[in-house]
C-alpha cells in the first residue's frame, strides 16, 4: 500500500510524521537514543530486513535526523549518529514510551528511565516554558502561529475542553 505524503500539509505534526511516521523509523530512533550506531547492531536488535533498514537509515540521513560517519574504509562502514534534530526526537520517543507504559504494558514498563543526577526513576511531565507550572491539554489553547497558511488549521474553540487524563 502506498503511503500518503504529508509534504504539502501546513501542520507541524504532519511534517513530523513525514519524517518519522512509520513503524520502523521510531524504533531506529529509539535505539539511536540508546546509543546504537552500527547497521548490524540495528538489524540484530530490531530483526528488520537489511533492505528496509537501509531504506529507513537513508531516509533519516536525508532528513537530517542521522548523519553517516565513516569508521572503516575497506569495506566502507559507517556509524549512524543522531544530529541535534534527531536528539530533539527524545521528547517524542519519551511521550510514546510513557503512553505505551500506561496503556499497552499490562505487566509494567519494559524500560524505565533513571535520572542520573538523583538516581530516581523519572517520568517526564510537560511544563509551561514561561512559568514552569505543569500543563495538561485543557490548560492549553491552540492559536495560529507565524507559519500558518490556513486560518482553519485551528478549529473553533470548544465549549467543553479536553479533560485531563486520570492518574
């Protein structure tokens, strides 16, 4: 089945999905965030076919998420390292992991994160970048930004805001 392209959609989520919106890509990014950098290591960890892995790695390099860094000349071999753009996907991967831990891991989280500074298990909590207070969907209101080309991108305000998730 041919995947629909979001290339021309004026929406930041659509543009993110254009780069990372398939099954294997976020798992490759996850492993890169864990420190995996070699083709054979990605392939062994993920059980992905070599041709699909090659396509996904090339896609991530083309989009500036990974960079190829040679580590051997004969035969040519490369590390695939996250760029700053790729490292910024950490928050996306963390949000996906925390959602999966809550809704799709009945035996408990398969991986937990420990804050190296204090040694405690850490959950990432969204906070306001201005005041530092935690935020939930009902605390936020979408407004058109400077890059908006479609005034209908933000729907009319709802009378009943999204409710906070139960904890």
